């Protein structure tokens, strides 16, 4: 029998919800491009419930315990005395989310002598040290596409929030008791006609491009894997040969690239300095793609007019993290991909992967990041590691 360790974010401050704002959510059966949504044999939850917190347990307890397996659920993941560190030593499977990641460092992996499978309930497995997973024969999988549209919608919202100066305007009426129109519009512009760039044209990047096109903006992108001429014509999007060309050409830049050695700290003082004065950056990819303090300096100097996103490092960030207090920001916790709608999909996908793994069936290639000692499936397209290149 297997021991499954599930690391999830804490329940709401007011307690696990006894009821929800809506009675149902739309049923999505396929993603753009035709990939089907997760297809487990069954689910033990109602779509639209809060599944991503500790009490939600991703709807896995009955399924696993009925099969005789052990499920340990915790939100305690920091430090050598954390539940994560204590329970990981003899766990066969560890599951966590990008929003509350169980960082599987080389040290943790070396101590987890029974670990065979690491599942990301969502998209983005950079919290797992992939070279160590490869070296130890650990399979790494994630629920590809499960929350891509969710993230794209969040990015659209944050682009508009920055450009239209929404949060300061809301603050005037909601918390300051004012009606300060001039203050509210002193940094507000129309998105229409702006040059908007997307770094990374994978599932999320393409979804964002499609959602921005009706705003009558000029669309740009960079990705080492260029879109087909047909898609470029359909979207009216201009490809750039490198990141600097893209960054220097746009008014708004939305980041949708994976984190790997080539993208870590990519947006430093020099690259941000090459952008137009008064540009905006939205980052719903990974925090380490930008230099934390370079962003703060650019906002303070006016080089950037605004910065938004929902990714931080580490997660959760400390109370004194400078992004909490920097000017002209529209940050949120890492919530873009964990809407109640997305949770239904990535919980079902997690169960699908577990069913396959426990029954000895192949895991869908689109879910695989590392398998059989090498990058595999989606991982081979999205990540680079030295061991895989040698």
C-alpha cells in the first residue's frame, strides 16, 4: 500500500465554506485544440467546491482509503520540523500546488528514499528540483491545461486593473470615503491602441492573445517555438526574434514563460531599462523570471508605470517582502489558477494520474514532466536541465 502526502493551502480564515456563491459551474469537457479534460474513473466531490485547501483534500480521501492507501494532508511545509519534512521521508507520492508549493529541493529528495511520484495539482513543476528527480528516478507529473484559461483570464483582469488604475479608484470610494475623480484618473488610460506583448505563446500565452484581440490592441509575442503563419495571421500578432526586441516594443508585457535557467532573473535592471518609460508588466508565470528588487526600483523611478501578478518567491512571501508595499502594484496571492472552476479540473486530473500510477497504467504524455530518468511529455517541451542535454 502507498503513502500519499498532500500539501495544500490552509482553509479560509473564517472556516471551510458551508455554502457557495453559485450552485453550479459550467461543464467543460475539452480544451482549445481538442485535448480532453481529465477523465478519472470517478470523482468524490461536487465541481465548484473548495478542493484546494486542507479540508477539501482534492476530493481524494475516500478513493485512496477505500483502496487501503494512507493519505496525509497538511499545509505545514516550512522548516526541518514541518509536517512535510517529517512525512516525506517514507512517502511514496507527494502532491502539492503551485499556489502553496511543497519545494522538493535536492536535500528533501535525497531524504525521501521511497518517493516515486511527485504530482503538481495545477501547472508548473519548477518547485521540484528536476535534475534531482531525474537522478532519483522520480516521475513528475502535472495537470496540463487544467487552469490555463483561468490564468489567462486573471492576466486580462490585471492588465486592465493597471492601465485603468482600477485599484486606487476603488480605494477612494471603498476605504477612504471619497469621490476623488481627478485622483482616480490621473494614472488611468485606455488599453485600446496600445502595443501589448506576450512572452511565451504556449497554452496560456495563446489564450491571452485571443482574449486581448477584441480590445483593438497591437499584439506582439516572443517564443522560441514560433506560431504557425496561419495562427499569426488569425491573431494579427507580430513575432519578435528575442525578448529584448519584444520588451522594447510594447506598452504592456504579460509573462507566460516557464521558469528554467534561461529565464531566471531575465527581467533585470538592464532589460527593464530597455522598455518604454511608463510600461506595465504583468507576471502570472513565476516570480523568479523577474529580478525582485529591479521591479521595485523601476516602479520608484517611473520606468515602469505598474506591475501586477500573482506569483511571488518564496510562496507564501514574508511579511516584509517589498512587493507588498511598492507603489503602483496590483498584486494578488497566487490565485490565478486556483479558481473553484479550475480546482474541479486539477483535482480530477490528480485522481486520474493516481489511478494510472496505482494500477500500473501509463500516465498521459501531456501530464508528464519527468519519467524514466529524463524529461518527458510536456516537460521535454517546456523545461531544460543539464542532465537531459548531456
